[in-house]
C-alpha cells in the first residue's frame, strides 16, 4: 500500500493526444485535444521527460543537478511541474509546496539566484487556430455575405469580387 501511495505523489507526464518533437535545445509539444502548441526549454523538457510516475521531484532535481554539474534546488523542479500541469502536460496536478504557491518566473530567479536565469524552466504556449479560423478571407468568385469576408473587401450580390 505504501508503494502505491508513493507512486500517486510522483509526477506523471501526459503522452496521449500529443505530438512531440525533440530538438537540440527544446521540446515542442502539440496538444491535439486542445489545439495548443507548447515549447519547453531544456530545463522544462528534462523535468517533463523524467515524469514517469516513479521518480519524485527531489530525484528529478538530483538528476538535473548531475546533468548540469551543479546542485539544483527542488523548488526549480516544482516550478517546472506547476507550469507543466497548468498546460495539461501532466496526467495529474501535484500539490504545490506552500513555499511555491503563486510564485512566478521573476520570483523564482530571485529565490534561486541570478545564476539560475538560464536554468529556470519555461513552458511557452500558443493556441493554434482551427482551419476555419486560419482562413483569413475568401477569394474572388467565392460566396459571401459581407465585404470583410472577401480578400478584396468587396462583396457584390453575395459574391466576392
């Protein structure tokens, strides 16, 4: 029972419904369910890739520290986990320690020190337009109801000119 309890408290990355592309310095994730694109910097990507449901935030911090050849504060990993959860990249939201509740990137840099600026995890997201939203205007000869629908802005007798 204790082992099961521990697994529930460890972060678990969401993989279903995602298109994942790993690049040299970042990981791009497209959420097919929400039409959102996410760019994870190296630190956020490392944390996300280690969210296997068996590894704790403290263990991820130690692994990140080994990779960086410098000690990594567990707060940094918790900050990354919070961003990943906010962007629906984790299967379940973990309880954020009270010391990190409501902390933003600027506060994290202040907490960890100026040397951490490069290492602070960052998840940047945008909403991808649907096919209908991506169409900016109708070409000549297309049916229309008003001028703004037409690329020429001229709708004459319900046809774009």
